């Protein structure tokens, strides 16, 4: 458990020794739960207040200090393990403001009696500390931090942690230390796989990493990512290397570690910087704070370290934390609030999803009023009740999630959550055979929503077919599914209210135009569960025709980037369900091919013909931001992404080291700044239009 910025709030006031004993108990339990499974029973702020209350009481009553007290201990003194660390794995002390940073830096310099030569300023990764021992370049052992002096052997996780190679680029013996975490993408992926196996979703990425690291015999594997932040010699390390590891500045050491093939924060937008002035450190802290919501992984602060080995040695270490490093904490992304109710919403595809209504709570700058509850089984597993105090997690663009009810805050007045017995939308039966409940009428239950979606600008783009008109068509009985749209007769339309000759002809012409949309748009319009716009484009580009998509089995579908075992099975099932509808669309003359794409080779395992994909953006990852102008002015963001992909590129929404090109339109904001920092190639909309001129012409 860590402390956090709301630490400006008062420490818990402990009136007497009984209150002290209870506080020690509560804090120890919370820390134990947190370090065992990543699931805490107190949020960071509450834990921090409690521990500071305990510390204050101990200072006032030194004679009453309990041996169980979490103060001054790594991991609150709770973690277990039997693999001794060669050098203790310490924790970090915290600061929360510019003033505290300033006075901490001054205290280090006073202690060593000279200015610190330079500071390394790096992200504080929000995961679990791991020591990775390499012997002759081979990954031999993974050990958790444990109580700091001994940790748990989690070597079974070797091979599931991206960024921790089995073999280094050199046959050296050393220990790399760093943080194991789940990126946001890995977290979503882990929860998809986990819920498909009937497990409870992880509430947050750190939780996911903690649970996954410990799990031994799961039938599925989920990936995690390692970020190295330190290295040290092992007893068997050669003398020359051991000496260098002990003498190099931290920044030099980390460059060496990266050179060995280990992943570090160097490749991220928040890469470590070496700075000399405290004002510059503060500026970088603010910069990292601003980049946080867009990062593809969680950080909970910024770590500032004296960079030179000599400065570190002079400052020394305490029993819990080094004196040469500090964590500058960012606001907590977890808060406790009250579960006020549960809403049951029926989606476009008939899926019935519970959503938690929360007492609004401010988390990291935004107000959270709703959180996802996944499915009914999940509610049961978590034993949630209305009125519960619940831990809510929200970071970056991750959908807010409920972690768990805070059991010790229950009053007894909490009420059970009532599950619907019939579809809340149409009153039909509910198919409860899968984890995710669904109205037995499927898409027909939300016919208006699914037709409006299909007609939308990013799908079939049928002008004049807004929700009102769809309602009118459905109520008149003219349309019962998507295919009916393509067989509407002029005379029947003319009978409708507010449908004169002009509107009727315009609508029919727009529907006629929709028959010529690329397959990616048609596929998206079908609303296949588990796929959205960008996945539809990937599928369409990979298979080129609907015939090939329908002929694909789950294995063939997995060749598409982003489709795993579970999604492949879902898509196959959905296509079978949608078969009759697709047949009728084909019969009505709707085009089912993707211009410019070639089908996968017969018997081959995917569309890997290089010539087929060669376009002006071949192999490039492109991000579009700001307002488009000139030839691109009328293109929506979705159309820009389509253009990028037709030109052989990959479209992405966030800038990272992997971004090859940023198309920066008017009023491009933080993405442009980030790209400039990273030295990413920037082009204006006009320059981009030049690049893809051939494809624009084709577009007409
Ligand atoms: S240095 C002796 N650097 O934060 C120095 N730690 O709250 C201790 N952490 O135990 C570690 N990012 O698990 C360091 N860039 C970073 C870090 C980092 C995350 C973790 C680490 C540490 C904890 C302390």
C-alpha cells in the first residue's frame, strides 16, 4: 500500500491505546490483502491517513509501539517469501508537493555536504516489484519483493512477461529489478479471457498483475509487461562487471540494461530524464502528470533519484527506503464511494449489461458516476449490495470499475441487487445460458438502435435515415431487419407521414448508395458482437470478401491482429446467427468486398502477400489529431483511419515511440506536443493528402 496526494488530508486521530490497536489491525489487514492479491480493503488515501495516525500515536506514546505496526516496514510488514535478496529491496518515501520536493532535495544535499550532481526523473510504474536474476544471460529466477529481505519465487511466470527476455544480448550474470504490470490493453485482454473462463474480472491492472504473477496452474495465460528500473551484481557476477554496476551512474546503468534487451521506461513518452535543477524536476513532474491519462499503462507517481553512485552512497539508506530517492505521488486513481443502484441496459445486439450507479466521486480530475459491472455472475461473485461502500478504479481512458465492497464498512442496511427476470427493454425472456445475459430476441430487441447504428455515418452512411425515420419505418412495419431497408418500395414509403416525393427519392438514392460501401462498413453495420469499427476494418482487409470471412474458422480468424481464441469463437457464432441476414443483403445487391484488399492465399495462413499491402504508408503507424483541412476537410476521424489503413498503414489514437507519423491538423493539442517531444515525424493535413493522393483520387 502506498500513500497518496490526498495526504494533505488529516491523519486519523487515535484517541487511546484501543483505537491504536484497532488501527494497527485494520492497516495490517489492508496491507496483507493488498500485497497478497492486489485487492485492498482501504483506498490509498484512507490507508495513508491511517498509517500516519498510527505513526503520530507512536511518536506520542513510544512505549506503546506494537510489534505488528506497519510503520517503518516494507510492504507494511506483511509479505512472505523464502528467497533471500542479496541486497534488500527497499520501498520509497513520498512527497506530494513542490515545497516538499524542494525540502527533500535540500535535505539530501545537506546530508552529503555538497550539491547532488544530477537527478534521474522517471515514472513510478504502478505494478509489483520483481527481481529478475540472469545467469550467463539466461533468465533463471523471478522473485517478488516480499518483506524486502526475502521474496517469493514466481519463476513459473517466466515467459509470460513481455520485456523480460529469456536470453539477454550478452551472457552476463546480474539481477535486474523493476516493475511487472499490465498495460491497459493487457488488462482488457486479461479480463476478456478471464471472464470467458468464468473467472471474476480483475478490478485494476495492478490487481491483475498481482493475481497473474502468483497463479500457477491456470488453463490460460495472460501477458504482463516488465519495466526495469535498476540492476545490481549477483554473487556470481564477474568482477569487472560487478565493479561497473556499482560505479556507473543510474542513467548509464539503465542504458546498459536496455542494451541487454530488457524493457525499460526509455521507450515511453515519460522516459527518464537527467536534470540538475529542482525547478526543472518540478516541471518534468507536471509534464509527466499531464501525460498520465494518455499513457498505455498506469503510473502512480514520479521517482526522483540521485543519479551518481557516489551521491547515492553518500546519502545512504534507511531500513525502509533509500535516502537518495523519493516518490512524488500523483493523485490516487482509486476511491471509495457508495453504490446507489444498478441499471440494466440492453445494447444494440440484445446484450443485457448491468451498470453501477455511484455516488459521484472525483477521481484524478474527473467525476465518476457510473462503473461497469460486467455481468450478473460477477455481481454475485463480488457479493455486491446496494448501499455498499465500494472501491472504484478509474485511470486514463479505462472504463471505471468496481473493485470490491469494503466489507468492514457494512452497516447491515445494504440491500441485495435484484436481477431482471425479463428483458428490461422489451419484456421477452432472457437467455441466461452464457455469462453475459442476452434478450432472446437478440438484435431485434433493439431494432431501432441497431438500424440507426447501421445507417450511421461511420457504417453505411445513409443520409436521411436518422433515428426518427427509423422509428417511423419500424412502426409502420416496413422494416424488421437491416435487409428490409434494401427492398423498400417507393409507393409504401410515399404513404408515410412527412414523406413527400423528394424525401422519398432522396432516401431511396441514399440506400442505393449504401449498397456500394466497402465490406468493412457493411461488416461493421451488422453489429457483430466483439467487433467495432477498427476491428471490422482489420477483418475486411484481411479476408477481402464476405465469402472468405464466412468460410473462416476460429483458427483462421485468429490470424487477424487483435483476435484471440475467445473473440474468434464469438465471431464465428455471430456470423452463423447472422447468416440468413447476410444472404438477404447479398441478394439485395449489397457489395461484400473490400476495395484494394486481396483474400488470404489458399491454404495459407493469412494475408501476407507483401505486394498486396504495399501502399504509401506501408508498415507505418499513423495518428491523426486536430481538425483536418483542404482535401481532407470533410473526412471524419473514422474516414481518416480508413484512409491510413487503405494506404497500408496502421491507425492508432495515441502517440508513442512506435508512432511513425502524426497528421497534425488545426488546434492539435497534447498529441502534437508529445510527438514533438518524441521527435515523431509531423505532417500537415495538406502534406498528408499529398502522400496518399492516389487513394484520395480513387475515393472520388
Ligand atoms: S526505485 C531503492 N524506481 O515503487 C529504490 N521504484 O513505492 C527503490 N517503483 O518498491 C526502487 N517505479 O516497486 C524505483 N522508477 C522506479 C519505480 C519504482 C515503480 C516501485 C518499486 C518500489 C515502489 C516504492
